[in-house]
C-alpha cells in the first residue's frame, strides 16, 4: 500500500498558484488542501487538474483564490499531499521539494512534514469539510449531523463536483428557486445547466415534482457525483434526464429539449455570455433564466452587454463570500 505524506506550508496568497503549479508537477504529488479558509477542498492530481479547472469545488475555490490574491500579502495555509510507494523514497522527496521551493525564491513560514495513515488522511479531509446553513437550508457532507430545524436538508459529499452548498452562488440559486415556487411561477420543465453535484436540480425537482426535469454538465466527472447526491437524498436520479460531457453542449441539448420554462445556470459569467442566444431560443415564451456565477462589477457589466440584447433583468441579488471583497451576483432574466 502506498504511503501518504503531507507538507504543511504557510505562504503568501499571491504566491499560492506558482507554488502549487510547480509542486503539482512532481510525480508523487497527489493533492492540495487549503486549511483555515473555510473551503477545505481538495484539488486533484495534476492530470485531473485541467479537467477540474472548471467545475470542482476545490478547483473553483482555488481559481477564485488565485484570482483574488494577485498583489495580496495575506498568508494562507495549505496542506500538500504526496504519495510514495516506499518510505525510502521520502528523503528524496523532501530534498526535491526543498530545492524546488528554494529555486522559486518564495516566502515560506512553515514547512512541516507528516506521514499519514490512510485513516488520518480521511479524518483530515472530513475535519476540513463543513456544512453550510443559510435561510431554510442545511447542506453538508454525510458525516455531519443535519440541523433538523432547517426545512430543506441536503447531503452532498464533497468530491469532484462543484455544489457542496458552501458557495454564495449555489446558496443564492437555492433560495431563488424557493421564491420562484412561492410566486407560483409555472414550471412544467426545467434544465439545470452546469449541474455539478446536482444540488440545484435536486431542489428544483423537489419544488416542481411534476416538471420535466433535465440536468447537464460538460464535466463528465459530474455524472457520478450527480447520482451520489440523488441517492444520498433518497431521490431517484432517473427522475431527471441527464447529459454529461460532449452531449451536454447547450446548442445540442436544444435539439432534444426544444423548450423549457426555467433554465438554471450557475456558471462563470464569461461562459454565460456565450450561451445567451441558445438560452433565449431554449426558453419558452415567458420562461425565465436563473443565473449566478457572476461577479459584481466588470464581469456583470460585460455579461449584461451581451445578454441585454435578448433579456431583461427581472430581479438581482448579491452575496459576498466570507473573507472576500467582491460580491457574487444572482439574476433572474426574462
Ligand atoms: C460553478 S459550478 C455550479 C455547480 C452547481 N450547479 C451549483 O450551483 O453549485 C459550474 C458547473 O458548470 C459546468 N459548466 C461550465 N460550462 C458549462 C457549459 N457551457 N455547459 C454545461 N456545463 C458547464 C462546470 O463543469 C461546473 O460543474
């Protein structure tokens, strides 16, 4: 069985990306976890990293973190994981990592190595994944106890897909879905485009049980996570028609779906901007597009420059992520 070692580093936020990218090139590298920033997400090994760049909670939070940390001198603590076949390779690894870090001339204030038993690794991972509570919702991993006072409780295992409930954009979409239902907007069909873990589709299906339900994601890894989310919440994944990977491209989906009353997409604004025309064609007359994943300011402005040709903003909400300055925007477009 392979042996896992962790290296704890305290580094400047702005140097995070450089360090992770360089260290992830090492053969033994097996993951990285941010500690103490609230996410506790894992970034997968290098070959998985590109696939996950747009999708997994960890990769998204990492991207976000890197984007926000340019010029930022804040310290962050990360745990880097390395997997070796034998203990003998450990000293070589330490020397290799040491010289790599030295060659980068970065400021590192902590550099503690630890050899982990598999159960420690799992325990670390669990310790750092927390549940989220907001409004009527509790969303958390299976090993946390749900808050029974919350009306909507969803178990989502942090894994390869975005949508564990800790992100403001997911939270805003969940709450907006409630409002759409409360306002008695008729939803006979919906598509959750970019479903990730499937949590938005799960909630939409609960609110609109008779609707023709669709969910899709370009990232094929989400297929497994989607099934898991539905199963863990005692819902039949077959109650939603899903498309993952190449078959999830919106222009193709349009041929299958024809029209929907509600399109949900929590996807970065740069991507949303490319979907505007297909979204317009996909929506039935009077249909609405619930979007998030948009940062307030320039990204929102740029998105609206393309969207306003076809849509009007019906409502707008914003929410900040703890410890971040920029606000995320959620919009209902009509
Ligand atoms: C920010 S996550 C949202 C996940 C989940 N819906 C939520 O709200 O928490 C965005 C997801 O959209 C997917 N995605 C990105 N561009 C897409 C596109 N053009 N079509 C379908 N899915 C896309 C990504 O793979 C990722 O899983």
